[in-house]
């Protein structure tokens, strides 16, 4: 029975993503964002539970990617599509460029499943973090409608995030094998700083959290590489 628990949690991720898609199609992007967060919570715990129960499987890995494709690939594409629809765009075809996020999310997930370098950390921005950023935009639009209503900005965000998904930037994973400070210092620092930003800025903090995540990852892995080089010398 225990081998089915992680897959059940993964299915809950998929189920939440499907509900989020329904809200996104209706134009209720803020409600869709809550289901993205719920999907993210399930996505965080399915791997953790699998490791704790020692029940990893090829089916679980594939199921996780398929669920992520819906919750963190298709759903953010729809959200960006809806944002472009109400932006200052001049062409009725322009919003369809939003689904580049979906295409590059699929490429990112396919690379992850076949890239042996990504057993512990990521190469390229992970899809849940990218989706969380996209989902913050409707909330930011409430306070800054002219900024988020710019089709140029939204297309730039689409292009930049699509690039980051398949980039060669090494990003640390937020999944914990244990809770020791020594092994997870960079993760704890990131989570603490992110919590402070969110407490102060709420959803408007998410873009800053994304920049912080990438910046800390670059600094961390440069430091690791430098330390390795000194040891080899």
C-alpha cells in the first residue's frame, strides 16, 4: 500500500492543476494562482514521501512530469494568454505567444527526465518556480495595471522565462533529504529571505524571490566550483 502514497500525492498535484486551469479559462486568475500553490505543495511532498518510504519508481517519475506539465506547463501558459488578452496588444494573434511558456516547460521537463546531471539539483529554472512567478502577475496587476498591462513587458517575460527554463544555469533544488543546517544552508537562507520579502510585499515579492533564487544559485555553485578547484590543486 505504501508504494501508492507518493503517486496519490502526485495525482493530487494534477487534480489541483486541472481545477486551476478551469479558473484560468474563466478569467479568474487569482483563484487559479491558489490552485497553483496547492499543486506546488503536493509536488514538494510527493518526492519527499517517496524518499522517506523508499518507494521510488519509474512510473512515479513519469507521472510526476506529466502532472507538472499540466500544473506548471499548461496552466501558466493560459494565465499569460489571459493577461495578454487584456493588455494593450494590437493583434488578435499576439496572446497565442503565451503558450511558448508551455512549449519550453515541456522541453524543460523532458530534459530533466533524461539529464543525468540533474539528480540532485536543476539545470535551468524549474517549472514550479516559474509558474509561481507567472501566477503572481495578476495580483501585481491590481496595484500596477499599467505596468502588467503592457504587452511588450508580458512578451518579454514570456521570452525570458522560456529561455531560463532550458538554460544551462545551475539551480539548487528546494527538496530536503534531511533538515541539517550544514547540508541545507543555502536553502534555509533562501527560504528565510523569501519569507521576509513575502511578509513585506506579499504577491509583489514573487519577482524578487525569483531573482533571489537565481542569484543565490549562481553564487552558490560558483563557490562550490571554486572550492573544488582549490581542493584539486
